[in-house]
C-alpha cells in the first residue's frame, strides 16, 4: 500500500513539473469551448398537460348490450402511435413547417426533428399525459404542442367511430352474403321436397324409425283384432247355445238345461255352497252329503216342472213361428245380438286398419333401398340450411349490437379529454444548459492538460525522489544535495507556480465573464446589443 501511495505521489509530482501543458490545453480548449457554448441559440420549451377521463356514466348502463372496448388500451395505443409518420406529417402541415422545406432532404429533416423533440409522458394510473417540445421560436414550440395535442385527441376520438363504421360495413357485407346463401339453401330444400313429395317420409323420424313404428302399430292392431275375434266367437257361441227365455218356451228347445225355471237360482246357489265345502271336506262329509241330496231333489222338481210345461204347450198348439217371435222379443237375447253386431263391426274396422298398416309396411319395405338415400340427402340439406340460418341470425344480432354501440358513441363520448395546462409561448429560454456546458468545457480542458502533463512526464521522466531514482538507475542513493540559492532554481520554480496560478485565475475570470453575460442579461446583454 505504501508503495502505491509513493507511485501516486511521484505521478503527481511529474504532472506538477509538466504543468505548463495544463496551461496550454486550458487556454486552447476553454475559451474556444466557452465561446461556442455562448453562441448556442436559445431554445424555448412549451408543454401541455391533458387528463383523459375514461369513467363514462354510459359504460355501466350499456354493459351487456353493446360491444365493450377497453379505453385504456386504446389510449396507450394512440400514445405509442402519436409519433408515427402520418401524424408527424399532419403536425408539420398544421404548423406550416412543411412550407419551410424546399426539397425532400429538408422535409425529412423537419420530420426527424419533430420525432426526436416531441416528448409525451404519462403520470401512471391518473391518465395525465404531458406533451412537450423545445424550439428556437417560442411561438413555434407552442404551435407544435397545440397541433400534437389536437392530433392526439382527434385520433383517439375518431378511432372509435372509424372502428364502428368498419364493423358496420363488414357486418352488412356478411349479412348480404349469408342472406343470399340462405335464399339458395331454402330454394334447394324447396325443390328437393317438391321433387320427392310423394316419397319422403314424415318428419316424425327417420326411415327405420318409421318402419319400426308402422310394424309396432300393425302388431298392436293384429293383437286387438285377435282379441275382438275371440270375443266375437264367444258371443256367437253363447247366442247359439243359450236362448234365454223367461216363462216362454220354443219348440226348438231340445234340452232341459237350456230352459229357465224357478228352481235355477236355488240350484246354482246350492252348487256354489257344495263347491266351497268340497274344497275343505271329502264327499263323505255329512254337510256335503246333505247338500247333494237337496240339489238332487231340486233337480227332480225342475224336471217335473219342465215336463208339465211341455205338455201344456203341446195342448195349446203353439207353432214355431210364434215361439220364435216370442223369443226374439226377449230383452236378454236382443242385448246379446247387439253385442255380437258391435263386435262384428269392430272386427271389420280392425281388419281395415290391419290391412292399411300391412300395406304401409309393405310400401316402406319396398323402398328400403331408395328412401334412406333420399332421407340422408334431406338431412344434409336441412343441416346446411340450419347452419346458414343460425349464422345469419347471429350476424343480425351482432349488427343490432354494433348499431346500438355506434349510437351510444355518437350520443356521448366514452373518452373525454380535459386540458389541464394549455400550451403557452415561453417568455424565457429553457436551454441550453450553458452553465453545465461551461463546467464541462473547463473540466475537459483541465483533464486534457493533466493527461498531456502525465504523458510528457512519462516520455521525458524527471526523478523527483531518491526512491524513484533508485528504481530507474538501480544504483543506491546515499545522500541528497539541495540546490544552492545562488543557482536561481528556487526563484524559477516560484515564477512558474505564479504563472500557473495567474493563468488559472485569468481563465476563471474569463469564465465568470461568460457566465455573467447570461446571469445578468439586462445589465450586460442589453447594452451590448445596443452597441453592436
């Protein structure tokens, strides 16, 4: 560490010895640099602040009814595209900067200058944007900021209306196309139905579903027909085998079992009781034997009554025609005949229905190779028609939504601009930062001088200490002899130091003069301008 410090001190001593290069560089660089800084033209800054209000009252009211767009995204996009070439060309035309250009190169320079100098910044979530620019002419700076602000507002408001118009045009074009496609699909479907009007199955289901349904109806009708035929056969047998007569007998009666007497009810009742007893007891049971005896006695009495009646009928000479007419006038027989006629009518109608169902089944089975193809083509036509119709209705609904959104945009603005600080022409220049440039020029001159001094001290080194001499020569140093006052070296070194200090003081005074010229413009610049 000590060696490093000694080396640094040796370098500083070398620079101090070669300090005349610092004087030379500072006098060559600083005055010229300060003059150029002083000659730099004044620039005037103009800025404007605008607040973008996106909290429109209409947005929550129209939520779900119109197409919602994010205004913040739209604003960010317009901020990024504000410095696009079309916008810059528009600003140049609005401020008459394009008139100043006599050729393409100058016009391109103007556009580039606008792009480089116009600054737009935001304050974050507050949606406050600042537009600023610096120009030699304060009025021009104000006009540029005002034009940029106008372009920014108009583009943001016009973009929404332009999007709405574009959406309307697109939806109208699509609606026309789908309307023509829907008409064509309806025409194809109508032509197809007219062509196969006598062949197409009904719309309740497909071909196989219809065939299955017809077979099910045929089976059900056949089953009903069998039931009716069975009931009809039973009714006919009952009508032919049993002739119910109450007190009137026909000469056609061949057996006593077909004749009704006063003993029939009692015999039937006793027979029912006998059946119940036989279910529980054997034939040897006393109650069973007793009932059988009573039934035999009643049957004998019934037979005797029938025989006596036969004898009386023969004596009275009743013919068969009168007997039949008396039987026909019996209400029970009449009811049985009505029932038979009703069953015959129902069987006939069911026969017609069964034949109809059988014929329809045969027709469907005969078309089993053609109807599925026709049905498949019909399904395809219906599917295409339904898809086109759904798209058309969807587009129509979207068109209504777009129209409502456009009307809402025309009625009130979703985005409102409020200019907080309008652009103004600056009364005092905002730049350039001459005092900073003065300091930078001074630092540059001193730095170049120190660098030259260090370089020259290394090119033509001078030993400033015994350690440095020892390292340079490799010969040990045993003592040091100071210069005699008579040699005049000390006075010479003092003179060099005074020259260095005076030079720096003179440069400092010169710097103060340059700075005073701009610090006190009324006291210095005004008189000089009147003189020159």
